[in-house]
C-alpha cells in the first residue's frame, strides 16, 4: 500500500494512461484499407488518429508522395535504420522491405493520439508482442473472388504482381485468428466500414482503459470508497 502512493510512480503511470492506442490494420492488397482509412480520418473530428508512415524499399507508384505514403529508401539506408534500432518492426514482403519507424510512433502515442499502423500480418504479430495493448483489426473483402476482381480492376499492377499478391493474401487470411477483430469491407460500403473500425477502437479503448487499474486510479477509488 505504501508503495502505491509513491508520488514519482503515480506521475509516471498517470502519464502512461493518457497515451494513445496503437491500432493495427491489416488486410490483403485490394481489401480497401486505404479508402477505409481515409473515411476514418474524415470521421475523427478531433483528429485523434495519426497515420504512421512506413519506410519501404519498393519504388514509388504513380500518385504516391514521399513522406506521405511511405519513406522510400534504398536497401542500404533501410538496413542502416534497422542496425540503429530505428525500426519497431520490419518485414520482407513480395521482394521488398517494409518497416515501421520507431520514433514518430512512440512520440504520437505519448501525445495521446491513436496511431494507425497499416501493416501486413508478420509485422502486426511482432508489434502485438511488443505492445500487448495494441488493437489488431483485419480488413477483408467478402470473398476471395471479390478480392481478385478488385485487384484486376484497379489496374495498377502487372499480372505477375497480382498473382503474387493473391498468393500472399491466402496466407494472410489464414492468420485472422491472431487478430482481435475481423471487419468485412463490402464494396461501396467503405464509410460504414470506417464507422465500424472507429467503434471498435473506441470500445477497445473503453474496455481496456476504463476498467484497468493503476496506482492513480487505485488511490482515487480508495479515497472515494472510504470517504463516502
Ligand atoms: P504496398 O506495397 O501495397 O503499399 O504494401 C504491401 C504490404 O505491406 C501491405 O500489406 C501493407 O500493409 C504492408 N506494409 C506497409 N508498410 C508496412 C510496414 O511498415 N511494416 C509491415 N510489416 N508491413 C507494411
């Protein structure tokens, strides 16, 4: 009991309890993650969400912007960052490397933002090990046939790449049991999907934070418990 009201410790925990939620969104290429996230940012009036910009060694696609979609790095620079401990996680995916820069994520969490990591399953599982409180959401089209249709109609990739992505998607969908939530992103219902994602994050924040006990909460509760 003595230890519980140690001021230094109380302040530290108080600060931690204000930090934001790490939100992992995974799903096969073509699941509509990008559109759903745009809708999610539109929904969040208080700007409580921040997007973690990943680093990658793949080349820039048409319409993508350096520092907005990704930090496009050479392999050499990418591996330098890993060696310096600057990546929270990284993975090789479809012949390229992708990784989550550590510092911005930790900073945004400290400032109380919910930080979105749009990452594939291996990275997601690694992050969850480091941040057990992270909420993991898997986004998928209703069927494999629909995924295939979406990949072909978006026409940004060569057939060989589409085949590679479809093969990867089969492996990815088999990992859904590692996730906290599965959200089906129906065609033309991206707004509704974003709303669902927002509800899940809010619910997760409430269930994990509201009822969780820490030193400050214990002190506050015991004060009011014995004084009323
Ligand atoms: P794309 O090349 O289509 O932008 O991304 C390919 C895959 O890499 C997607 O599943 C995307 O979510 C994932 N990805 C993007 N950034 C990261 C990252 O920082 N870490 C991991 N593990 N996966 C990432």
